[in-house]
């Protein structure tokens, strides 16, 4: 299979040192990488959200640790949506990601911004502050998924 | 399907705040999580290894950023090998993980230790120091994979 060499961050214009460092030789590598990053983000954000929703007991230290981790992870996946990664493995990525890159970039930055606020809130140890910030992150997740993520995986 | 509630870290005995926070309701969640963490570790360690091997140009800042990230990520996957996660989704995890937990724990800690050394080496900006540490991490990866990872995925 043809190998693609690209720095995805440059294509999408999300300047950040870490994602720029994550280069991918094949589209399926980029797809697997971004899906993996999203899985970890979801798992660790979900842990904080469960506390905010009263589904599990609130533990300030655990919330802060998870928020710091999500604040690191949330800078990873967007470098892996480079041109040429629309297909190559089953993916929920919509074509709009590559048709409307400025809008996608804005949605990604909105998420990163909200996660940054959650990290700050979690460091305070205040459950009320965390609840508010979790809401902001949840909205940013949903807005981006509504516009840029299909419900079904493509089968290629 | 029956839902399992467990804190995997307690089962395997890998005490670390972050992994302990990552609970999983279903075995497939744990399997997907640990595979995702390993994918990210491989991608970012691979970037440093490629520099150490002269396959891509050495950039001290990029190497240090990737090493710091791997040093965070390497503490994640082992909490997701809890009892009950032997099966549930296609996995390369060998039964030996659960048959020889002390040996598995030791292999995981060896990897974490070597990655810690890589992180220290990368901060110095010395390619020679990084080369040595990359070798140590690579050996720890291989040793654990040889003993605890199957070449093929189980099909369940």
C-alpha cells in the first residue's frame, strides 16, 4: 500500500508541538491513533463526569488527576486528522472535517479550552466548580461530534 | 450482558492513583482502553526511537516532549488488566497475565522504570543519553510482549 508521509498538524493548522511530533506513515495508523486518544479522553473525562452527576462518590484528588490527564490527552487526536486520513480503516470521521477545516479547528480548540477550564476547576477541589466545567466540556464534545462524527463507522 | 464492576489496579496490585481511577464497567471497555493506551505509547515512543536510530532528524525539544508524554501514558494501561478482562473483545493478552500476576507486575514496573529513565535522558537533550535509554525501554517492551502478548488476537 502507498505510504503517506505528512505532518497532519500542518495540514489542519492546529499548531501544537506534541501533535506535530506524532507523524503517521499510513492512514490507518493515524485513524487508530486518533481513535485511541479519543477512547482515553472519554474514559478519564467520564470518570469526572460520573462524579459531577453523583453516579460515583466525589473524590477531589482523583478528579484533579483525571482532569490533568485529560488536559494532556485532549491535545493529541487532532493532529491525526491530516489530509489522506479520510479513509484507510473503519472511521466515524465525517468528510466535513476536511471540507470545513476552519470550523473543525475551531471546534477542537473550543474543546481544548473547556478542558483547560475543567483542569483549573478540578485543582480547586470544588465539586460545584467541577460540575460547571464538566458541562462546558460535555457541550464541546457533543457539538463537535454532532458536526463531524458519524454514528456509524465506514466499512473500509 | 452482565456488567462487571471492579477496580483493576487493586486486583493486579499495581498501586497508582491514575490507573486506579480508571474503572471499567465491561470487560470490552477495559480491553479497548488498554489497547488504546498501548497504541499511544507505541506511537510516541516510536517517534523517539526513530530519532535514536537515525531514521528521522534528531530534535531535542520534540524528543523531550514525547518522552514526557510516554512517561505519563505508561502508567495507564496496566490498571485495565483486571480479573474478568481476559476475554470480552479481541485481545492479544495471554492467560499468563492472570496466572503470573507478580511476574506481570514486575514486567510493567520495569517498563515504567525504563521510561522514567528515558524521560530524564531526554530532558538533557543528549542524543547519546537518549539512545541508551531507548534501548532500555525497547528491551522492557519486548520482554513483556514475549511473555504476555500473543502474536494473534483471540477472535472473541
